[in-house]
């Protein structure tokens, strides 16, 4: 757990307030209401996609809330028995926590926390069912490795939901550089030529010549006004909903104090697709001390899907607004340079 320890009286007060006939939260929200979300994309110029998300900061505050910085970086990997690359590319997720956000935790506990966050996100985003179709470069030879780095800059509660939202925003913002395959072959007489047969004696080569053998296959980046096409499968990137459980009720978007008072948290990870009306459940994790019976879990999964759809829809609207703003800015910059 990443929160500070509460006294028994503080914990009892929060629990009693949340379980009252008319539940009362410290910031006045209802049990199923999220705090405000602010989002920016393209915040890391050297990354292929990035986002900065804040969950819970008030409009009149310069600091506060749970803040996550996410950046996606593409690197070329060789495919083969001696390399770690896989056909079609792969994704790796790493989560770091700023020591300033967890000054009350010793170094070993902070390492454990980073490991827990990384394990949950990597297990979801690296799964083959979510692998985007545009990470392949040259079949059987080269592919993109997408490394998704996330940093928790501040923790005001509900970090898992914020991490998934920031990750989804960074992947939505990710553009894959345009590439063109280049095949080098050896012509008759040992002269090298490229796939356009440049600098080759026309008398020594025929388009029907089967004696020329490929020496190597590589690729080159194409020049374009934009950063390349967006990463494929962007609609399928999942969102997480954390249900904080008390006997007979659950609530969303807990603050750090509310997390400390809740005995159990249920993480539910969903993705949605235009091709299917039903959500796909990609992950489920139970955190805390206590038991939840199967019938209750089935009910919570159905409830969680409704909340996840609301977050998915709202986040998509923010991402499309950000994308439109940045596209217009890029076109204006490109036309002024020309």
C-alpha cells in the first residue's frame, strides 16, 4: 500500500462516513463520482507519444492530485533466435515512482511499489491480444519494440486508474515512423544494387534474372510533414476501474485517506471495441485483506463495466480534442517552414 498510516480514530471516522445512510466524503463527491481529470499529450518531444495526466487537482490549485507522466518510445529490434524481438513487435511497460511523492516510504518499500505497478500494467499492455498491427517493420527480420515508461509524480490516491488513463493517452498519441523496405541484391558480375536497380549496368541484369541473390534486407525512414501514422488498434487500449469495497457498498476514485480506510480494492481492466458491443475483461486483481465471494465478484464485474465505459468515453473525447489541437499546430508549423 502506498498511503500513509491512519490512526484508529481517523480510519473509523472515514469508514462511518462512507457507510452512513447518506454517505459523506471529505471533498463532497458521491460514492461513484470521479475527481476532475486534466490531460495533455505530446509533452515529451523526444518520445513517439506522451501524456501528462492529473487526477484530482482543483482548478484553483497549482499543485495537488495524482499526477502521471507517460512516454512511449519506439526502438528497432532484430527478430531471430539470438534476439529478444518477436514477429509483429512487442510492448514493455515500466513504472517508476518519484521519491518526492513517497517521502514517507523507505527505499525498499518504494522499489516494491514500483514493481507492483509495473507488473500489473505490463501484464495487460504486453498481452498478444492487444498487440497493435503496426509494430512490424520487415517480416521475419525487424520489428518495433515499444517501451512505455510511466512515472508517478504525485500520489493523491487511485494511482492504478490514473496510470491506465495516462498509458492509454500516451499510446493514443504514439505515431509510428513511416518506413520503406530496401533490399540489396548482388547482380551478375558481383555489382551491388538496391531494390530500384540503381547504379547497375543494364546489360548485366534482367528483371527476370533468377541468379541474383539477396544479400541483406533493411529499411529506411520516409520523410513526411507529420510524425507518421498513429499506432494501430488505438480504440482497444484498456482502462482500469478500482472498486473500493466495504460490506454492502463500493466507491470509486478513492483519495489516499479513503484507500487507507478501505479493507479491499478490486482492480478491473476493460477494453472496448467498435466491432463488439461487449467489453473485454483484461485483468482483475484483488488488493487488501479480506474475502469476496464469487457472486459478489460477478456483480462487481458488471458494475465495473459501466463505470469503465464512462471513463473510456470521457477520455476519448479529451484525446480527440488534444489530437485535433496538435494536428492543426503541426500543419501550421510545416506550412510556415515551407
